[in-house]
C-alpha cells in the first residue's frame, strides 16, 4: 500500500470539499486562508467567486443553499471579514438554509491573547450557527468538513461555522481522506401519527394547510399538490415560501407575510384546524403571534417539522410530528380522501378572495405603477424564472402581485436583511445560467451592495436589476408616519444617478419614469446579454399598495 504523501492543510480542506460535491465558493480573499485559495486555483470543479464585500459573499452562499438544498460555502478572513459575513449567517439561520462559513483564524499559539483581528467565534456565533468548530490539528480538517456538511443539512437545516487557525492551513499532514458525509435522512411520519392526523382533519369544518420551511424536493412538492387536490384543501404559503406551491393552482389562497390580505388573516383566525407542514410559524407568518396565539392556539394545531426542538417551543400543538416535510407530503398524498370534503365551499371562497386581492388596483399615483410592473413580469417571465429581493416595502408589491409557479424561484430573506437581492440574484444566475433572474431592490436596499455589479460583470452573471427609487427608506418612513405623524427624521435619501452608476460598471442601464415605458425597456434589458439595470422612478407617497403618505 503506497505511503500517503504530505499535503498542506489548505489542500486537505479543499480535497474534502471536492468529495462533498462542492461546486461554488464565495469569498473575499484574506491572508489567513491563502493555502485554501492556492488549492482552489488548482481545483477546476469548484468555481471561486470573489465578491467585493464579505456580506455579499455570505448572502450568495445562502442563496445557493436555498436553490440547491446543498450547503452554500463562504470563505472570509478573520476579524472584520467574519463580522461582515454575519449578515448572511443570520439569514441562513432564520431561513433554515444549509450553509458553511469558513473563517481564517490567527495562529493557534496566539489564541486567547486578542491577537491581530482575533475573535472568539464560538462566543460570537454560538447562538446563530448550529455548530462552531475549530479543528485542533491538520488531521481534523477533513473530518470537520464532513461533519459540517452533515449538520448543515440535517434536521432543521442551517449555518455551520468552521474556524481555521493559520498554522493548520499552512501546516502539512499525511492523514487519509475522511469519508464524505452521508446524504441527509428524510424521516417519514409514523403510522400512528398519520392515523391521528387523518382523524382530526376529517373532523374539521374549516381547515387550512400552511406550508413552509426548507429541504423540499420535487417529489414532495408534487405530492403536496396531489394531497391538496384530493382533499380540496386551501393552501397558504408561509412568509417568503410562495414557491412551494403553484400560485395559479385553484387551491392556493395566499401568503402569510408582510402585505398579507385582511381576508386571509381572518380566515386563519376562523379556521378550526391548522395543518402546518414544515413552517415554524414565525412572528411574521403569525402576525406577531396573534393569528396563531402562543403558547396555546385557539385553532386545533397539527405541527409537522423536521426538528424536534421546534415542536412545542413556541406553540402547544394538539399533534406534533417530527418528520421531513417532503416525506410527510408523500405520506399524506397516499391517504384515502373523502369523496366530498365538507369544506370545499370554504376553499372556493378563500381562492376567490385571493384572486381579488392579487388583481392590480387602479393606479392614482405618479411615476411607475409597481403593481403593473410586477403583474407584467408574472405574465411574461418563464415559470422557472428566479425572482430575488431584499427588504423594504417595495417587496410587498412583489409578494402580492407576482405568481410563483416553479420550485426554487423565490430568493428572499425571512429575516428582512436589506441588500440581499443583488448578491442572491448573482449566485442564482451563476448556478443556473439559462434561467431568467430578476432582482428587485429598493433604492436603500440596492445601495447596501451596489458594488456587486462589478462582481456580476466580472463573472458574466447577466441578471436584471430593478431599482425601485422613491428617495427614502420607505419601510422606516411608514413606521415614522404611524408613530410621529408629519415628523420626518433620517429616512430621506439623496441617491446617485443609478443609470450612470450601472454604466460605469459596464452594465446596460435605462431609466423608466412611466408605467407605459416599462414593458419595452424590460425587453431591451433582457436582450442586452449582460448585467442590466432599470431605474424605476416611483411615487414617494405610495408607501405600500394600500397606504399613501398624503392620506395617512
């Protein structure tokens, strides 16, 4: 048997990533992980994407995890690099996204002395990450990667942090390669729990099926549609999980997030049974724990989640089931269905309410009608087009008027992180070059990571960016109007010339001042063959589809 040859720690680490099937690494280079960069340069199977800010790199890793179900990989240097990357780590936590953040660290001999850029990452990220690991020797590098992959994908998926002391990456060893992590298990519900679930559902008068979470696969999504059809169930999407169920389907009745309809909110209150599949029922989806009260809901709650720690943590369910969402959907689709569910009329009424709510209302404002813009994209983009957005009131229009049809088409942060849209869109376009990728970003949101236009140009990610410009931080301005009517503080923005900014990066760009200009401008952007930006001037008084500041 040949004697193993010594390898530098950075190369051992990258070899372990290859065995896990890694395809992309997003990073801002740092001297603390130079051996990793050297190994990546010699590894054509992994594409290294260098961003202009660590926050963008971590957001790209989260977006990759959302799209593929595999951990997105982000490498940053110690200290400032790690703190910048915390943004995407928190997004991955609240969005249940598999992700691994690798952080270069000071030499092991310097630990605990507050060396240059040293941080205790267990203390810093322990409440966000599923695991913060710091290998103690070169021999531990490969096994640590395998365990990081396994933990990031298992149970409730989420972020893992791997801290890499400088001396381990520059050091050498002859340790054999560790076996790659096994594929995550998909735990199915027990037969007994399915019997009880069916009994409770059959006894209901006004049920709602609420879907959310991550780790859905194609078979699970298909089974979800079949189960809803067989039982005429009204299906509600959790916050920013609208792509789990075809919004054109007659059983889809809306989403529980910012901008949810008042009719749907009332239906949640009036429901006698909530079948919650995969979702945590977060603060946003529950409207501050009012639609579904905590700890004891007024409705009968059946809560199905892959992580036992989530069951009973916020809500006392009548029936809690620890199981994978996709595996559960397949089990539910196999259950015998009643010939004529008594709630069919309830479902039809909920669908009618939804269709009325998502029909763009007459526009009385100035500039671009954002509802008409979103409706146009919904009608003309392919079913597999990816729509990305960050945080801001502009996203209310997107989630209300866009019909999500295909799987993995919604990239949006449930933790409300501004700036997410552009990095996420770039990651999506690089991972799926043939798909249309559109990024919505408010003027404040866009400027968080506007420099990533350079990243998109460098790697040929031909995304289309729609900058929704109302000259203010609209969400905060809305809350100001409520709390301090007529008193504006710190929410006005003096913006650059967005068209000139995009063109300076080499992108195609155009300004749109009126709704009638949008359709043709968007087609020109789509045909540009490179990064394209449309600067949409919208009415600053139209703060949401329902609220105008001059009428508040």
